[in-house]
C-alpha cells in the first residue's frame, strides 16, 4: 500500500513556490528532488498532483524527470 498523504505535502510545496513567485528553474529543481524523495517513501498518488499542475511547464518537467507523465 502506498503513501497517499504525500499528495498534500507536494501540493503545499508547489503552491508555496508559485505564490512566492519562484522562477521555473527553482520550481523544477526543487520539485524534482521532492518528487524523488516522496517516491522513495512509496508515494502512489503522483498523478493526482500532476493533474493539478499539468498547465505549469516547470512542474510537468519535474514530474517527467521522475518518469511520471500525464497521458491525455
């Protein structure tokens, strides 16, 4: 069984970066590492978070760097 509550952790960090006006490079680097760390703890709701941010190219790239892609 996976770790679904990581969804809230990821979204809170992503929202904080967006609200702070972080540039795309900062968002991508920060979230790439966060995604990797959450996956190591058995995060299994990655697509739920990706769906929330699929219109943000930097966040989409962070997921893609961890082999998570949104299939239309």
